[in-house]
C-alpha cells in the first residue's frame, strides 16, 4: 500500500517510530520475548535478567561456567540480536 507521497506504509511507520524514539524499545521487547529462540533453552534458562541500555546488552547469568562461555561469544550474540531486529541495536554485551 502506498500513500500519495510514494512512501510505503512500512517506511511511514518506521519514520514515526524513529521520530518518537520508540524503535529501540520495541526491539528490546522483541529480543526479551524471543530470547530462548535466539540463544537456546539452556542459555535462556540460566539468564536471570536481560536488558538493553545505551546500545549494550546486559545479561545476568546464574552459571559461572556459562557466564565465561558467553563472555567469549559476545560477537556471535551481537550478530544474532542485530540480525533479529534488522538494525544495529547492540554494540557490546555485558555478561554478569
């Protein structure tokens, strides 16, 4: 569907979300909701808290061994999350 200006509805909604600074919050909610699908059940089960602040993904992991493993897998996690949302939302991962 196109409006008279030639912009698609998707573009208009995207522009609106950008203007209202909502796009990042919607992406964050999407990542949290799909966390087990993105990283697998074992990691999701051991994640006690997850949030995004200033383009950093904060993960609170219950298992020390898994925490260490995820520390080495930061680039992969960043890639998975950014691919899911379709833009560069995450620049770093903080595993705690």
